[in-house]
């Protein structure tokens, strides 16, 4: 999923006050973690994930794996936190995040 710069700015503003809803552990991006991310994206569309990686490259690889497996867009990655967005067309219009 590709987002233009205006959409990214909008989603970053919306995600600023969010707390991470999924935490990766020592096992990294395991199947149960991916299932929890899927559930959270379906419920909320915009989520933060805390990545427990040793270095920046490893955390970036984890974020890329998550986006590949879930179809979400990586809005922002700062430090150990990634902000992800995936629209849910099944949500009622008043509950959707408009980008």
C-alpha cells in the first residue's frame, strides 16, 4: 500500500498519542505476533507496534516483514516503535480513518 506525503502527515498526527498495542518479544515477529497485529489492524486500522530488535537494521527488517505479511503501510518508524496503517472496508463509515 502506497501513501502520499499528505496522507502520511495526516496519519502521523492521528498516531501521535497512540500507545503500542502489540509488543514483539525475544522471538521477534513470530506467527502469534503477526496474528495479533492482524487483529489489531482489523479493529483499529492505525496501530503502533513496539519492536524489540537489537539494532536499527534488524528493527527495519522486522517492520518490513510485518508490512509484507499484513498488507499494511509503514507510516513511520522511530526508534523501537512502528506506526502501521491498513484500512478496513468492513468498518462503518463513521468508524473509518479517512486518509
